[in-house]
C-alpha cells in the first residue's frame, strides 16, 4: 500500500512539473524605454493605439524575447512576443 502511494505521488509530481511551460525560464520586467527600437517599432506597427501595461524579457531557446502585455483601444487585454529582430514569436 505504501509503495503504491509513493509511486502515485512520484507520477503526479512528474506530470505536474512536465506541464510547467516556463520551467527554468527567467522573466525580467523591462522598462518600455529599455526595449530595443526594432522590437518597439514592430509592436507599435502591429498594435496601433494599444496601451502597454508591462514588458518582460524572457529567454526562449537561449534567445531574448520581449513579451508585451497590453490593452487595445477597445479595452481588450492581450499579449504579444517579439524577438530582438522585431519578429513575432509563436509558441
């Protein structure tokens, strides 16, 4: 009985950890003024009139990615990610 419980707990923990999308990734809040011009221009072109609420810099496969959390002109919240070249990042 005790062995079955340990196996169940181990499996549950493994599944929970495997489901963590950002496990091991580091996110860092970035001031909008510190976002590279290419990245900011790409965001502004794709999301005109959006209000940026927060920007985070993350590592995706050892590359810097900037995630914008924003509110559009209709009040809808969204997020968008761009690499340092200003290209959108797809998950």
